[in-house]
C-alpha cells in the first residue's frame, strides 16, 4: 500500500506483485490479521541485522 502506484486497487496491486488476477491480493487484504507491534519488531530486527544498531532508514 505504500508503493509508488498511482492507483491502489485489487488489480493494480496484483499486477505489481506479478499476479494474473486480483483474487489472492483481495483475499489477503480481506482476511489477514495484522499485528502492528509484531511488524514493527520484525522491521527493527531486519534493519539492525543489516545496518547495525545505529542504522537509519
């Protein structure tokens, strides 16, 4: 959703991901449970692993 696409709908997101139809993308967006704290922690771990403790995005 943060990508550079001008329009963000099922078709454009699916095409950008290399899919032939929006079915999987729509299912993901409709049914996925997101834990913002867990995503933040995963991203922080990824950045620290690759850039070091002082790494900045």
